[in-house]
């Protein structure tokens, strides 16, 4: 048994890793993820600078608009300088140096450099204001459609948009032929909101500085927790080490979902290919059916472990080479995450969930794939399983806000979702009996599915059953439905 299972596993595993498509997927997956992460920045820097003008009798709205555009630039610079402090809402020396330079009259780029940043990393301005070429809306037409260009520092350019304050209706009109780009009109609405706020404050002799001072004087809300062994009246502040397990659990749950979703396609495609090429007959002459199933599941499991090892080693090497450029607070948080991931209370349930979840879904895809001769037939049977796999992914959104919510707690008792949701709940320290009960239910469900998958696999691989047989079987279960004969 062991030798035949090993031979099947080795045959399939070497077949997968020797395919050029596997290595392309292995190498390009991090590249694709990086593109998704950096795409907004690339897109912003790649698009041309757009020029706009403001037409009004006076300067109130113009000044408010300029202040809003400057504030947006400052917010972007602060996020680039210290994203961790911005995300956690905590002050930092870097941001303090940046703010101090701005107060001294420095530009955003100069303040960014004074705080230790490289001005070259700042995104290019999306919109640049130019003097109004005309004074009325109808006269803007040739400029907006590109028939007449405006003079800019980069030479003659088309006018992208114009903001006109109508003196009769006091409405702000946004003129532009581009109906998709919403950044400028959003900034205009925020500028008008700030302008009206300033006017309302001025009507009661209150300066905007009062609001600024009130925000600066606000007290910080520190999160505290009671630690085991401490006195009941002694509290300790929540640290990054306390928050790390929740971040790690979400990353583990998503990684488990991504790996299962990725590797089960190998089982599906390989099974369909072997069925259509009549390879089952040759295999079953030398290997028993249970050994064949076990070997195929082990081969793809090893494939998943290969992916994990490759990405884990690659991430470790990248972190090692970039260790000097990693900020201290980021390095400390990464260390806390590694410590949390190595905690047996989180690591052991994650490994068990991965193995059982893989066996559960892998055996289902393996069995259903044995009933199909083509991809088109497989889509009919696989759609419900793909929908089922989407549900845990949606739960991640709830876990970010509250991993101990009643919804996740209830859904974790569904064996098909337990592999993913149990990991999410581990940092909340659920009762040990609950964890063992959910693991037991998941193991029992996996065993039952393996037994049923063996029978379905036998029907498809040995007896030639197909999609039509499955449809006929479910048709018999519908009350009142009669056979065509």
C-alpha cells in the first residue's frame, strides 16, 4: 500500500513540478500581487497632468480650493512617510518633523525631504491650476474640447476642467468633457464644505484655529487589557505584540484559502485529462483505487507545500536583504508577527485546518473531476463548490472589524467553513472544548467526504459514469418526476 501510494504521488508530483506552467505561476504570482499593490501609484504617475481653472468674482472659493488641493498633497506625503503611524493614529518623530517644516513655510517636497523622505517618491500632482483664459461658461467650449490650448509651464496644453461660480444662482458649475475622473469634482465639493464651515464660524466670531486647537488638545484613547497573573486593578496598554495574532490569523486564513483554491485546480485538470485519455485503465491495473486516490491527494499536497516553502524562503531572503531600509517600528511589528505565527495555539490549529480543509475540498474536486470528459462538463458540477469557497473569503471582511462576532462564531461550526474560520477565531481564545469539537466535526466530515469521493471516483473512473448520470440521480430525488422511459 505504502509503495503504490508513493509511486502514484511521485509520478503526479514530478509531472506537476516539471511543467513550465507551474514555474511560471510560481514566479509570476508575487509579481502579480506586487502589481496589484503598486498599480494605483503607477497609474497616478503614468497619467498626464491635468490643468484646470477657477472662474469667480472674488477669491473665496479659489482660496478654499487651493487649500483643499494642498491638504490632499500633505495627506499623501504623510501616508508615504509613516504608514504605520497613520494607520494606528499615533504620533511619530517623522511626522512631527514633517509638520514642523510645513509650519516653517517649507513646501511639501521640502518638508518631505526634511523628515527623511525622498521627494522623488512623492506622486506627481494630478491637477494643476492655471489662470482662467475666459470669464464665462460658454466661452470655455473651445478650450475644453481641445480646439484652443492654454499656456502652461509645460507648454501649450488642453484645459481639462473649469470650476465656475455662477454669480446669479451662486451655484458652482463643473465644466469638463471627462465624465469618469472624479478626483477634481470631489475636491471641489470638499472645498465648498470647508468654505461654508469657515463662514458659519465667522458669523459667530469663531476662528477655524479654535477647531484646530481643539483637535490638537484631544486626549488619546489608549486600549488596555488585563493580563493573566496581574492584579485586577492593574491595566497594561495593548501593544503591537497583542495585535499581531489577529493580523497573522487573517493572513493565515487568506493564505489557506488561496492555496486550496489554487492547488485543487491541479486535481481537477489532471483527473479530467486522465479520464479523457483513458489513463485510468492503465493505472488501475497496477494500483488499487484507494491507493490511487491517496497518491493523487498527497502529490498535490506536496505541491502546495512547495509553493509555501518557495514563497516563505523568498520573503525571508527579501526581508533579510532589505533589513537596513526597514523602519524600526515596521521591523518590530514583523518580529511580533513571526512570534505570533510560531505560537502553537495558532500554528497547530492552522496546520490541522489546512490538511483537513485540503483533503475535504481536494477529494470533492477529484471525485467530480472523474465524472467529466471536458472542462465544459466540469463547470456544471464545480460551480457550487466555487461558490462555497467564496463564503469564507467574505468572512474575512467581518474578521477585520470583529473576529469574535456572532456570525463568524456560528459559521465556524459549519465543517465546510471551519478550516478558514477556526483560524480567524483562535486569537480570541475560544474555549478549548469548542476548538476540539470543531476540529472533530471537521475531521469526521472529511472522513465521510473521502468515503463518498472514493465511490464517486470508482463510478467515474471504473464504470464510466458521467455528468448525465449525476443529473439523472438527482432527478430521481425530485418528488413526482418520472423517468422518460
